[in-house]
């Protein structure tokens, strides 16, 4: 067994209680303005902004520090078209037969359907993959731990980073998503996790009227 290597956590900065509370409040207020949008402007986004947001995602904790994620930023317009066509084909089958009535009833208030134009109109499309196993130097398969949990945390940090940078985002999960491996030439050990779309909301963008669960409903102190 490899002996662990440790060093002092010199990057940590201890803040005064007032500064801590101020930061926590400011972030809570800012994140409360985050909304999922489905209509995006074609206005381009500086790739450097996206890269910095991805850098935030890469700081996420992961099981045994295996970091079992791959983020594929799709810029090519032809590939975007392929993604849209494949996603809409799966979604048409899903909405017209595979989806249970309970699901259709749940999403009905949001007006979603098989049409996914944002895969072409939004300036940022990131396909996120979960690495179910890894290749070892000897050619064998190595185990990754808590893969879904780790990739989910990294994705959450990415969504928060995009919002903090002034961008809106949408999580899209066509079912099934195996077409992503084919179109993006990803290996078999990478399982499609979700498609994250980001950019500026279109001028005529509308969002549904919803409420979030309150602290009293969702948080329990024991």
C-alpha cells in the first residue's frame, strides 16, 4: 500500500464571523436568482469564462479522489446538429410511448416536449460523462468509487459557477443517451451523465412560475 503524502493546508483563509455570514447571505441571495431556461440567445460566450467555470467543477470532491468525469465542450456546428437530431429522436420515442403517465403529468406544467432547439442555439453545450471504470497501466480495469455521486457534485459546482459568471443553464437528459458516446467518440467506460447547456437567455425567454421548498420543509436539525 502506498504511504499517503500530506502537506499543510496553506490555502485556507480564516474569516471573521461577520465576513463569513455576509458571504453566505450574498451567495444564498444570488443563487436564489438561478433559473433553468430553455430559450437561449445566440450571443457568443467568451470560451475563457467557460473554461474557468469548468476549472471550478474540477475542484469537486470525489470518491478516493478518482475524479471519474469527462467534460466534452461541443463547439462544432455540425456535431451540434447531430446531437440535436439524435436527442430529439430519442425524446420523440420517450414522449410518445416510453414515458410513464406519471412523468408526463409531472412535466406538463413546464411545457417540455421532444423539440430541443437549444442544442443548436445556445452558445455553450457541455456533454458530461461518468467514468464507470478506468484503464490501469497493466491493461486491466480499475474501479472508480461513488461515480454518480462524484460526477453529480462536480456538475452542481459547474452549474453554480456558470450562474456566478452571469450565464443561464439547462440540464438535459434525453433517455437513453448512449448516442453521445457514438457522436463524440467516447470510450465504453464513459457513461453519459447529462448535457449541460448554457448562455444568455433569449430576449423573449419565459420561465415557469414555481416555488422552492422552504428551509422548514427541507432542512432538519437533529
